C-alpha cells in the first residue's frame, strides 16, 4: 500500500493555525485567517511540486 502524500493538507493546516494566531493577536481574524490559508495552500502546492519533480528525476 502506497503512503498518501498530504503535503498540501499540511501546508493548509499550518497556514490556518498561523493565520488564526496572528488574527487573534491583532484583532483582525478575518484578514489573517484568509491570508494564512492562502499562504498555506501556496506553500503546500510549491512543496508538492518540488517533491514530485525530485521523484521524477530519480526515475
């Protein structure tokens, strides 16, 4: 059984956590939660593409 690659989910979860934290501290949770999600998805997608590219180079 292959292990599922959940890099995007990890990036999104970290973005939500950090966005929520900054939003609570600044009092503007809507802005920072949205930014955290966007940054998390972007980071997760980038890491996923890099991981897939390195796997393709190994073959």
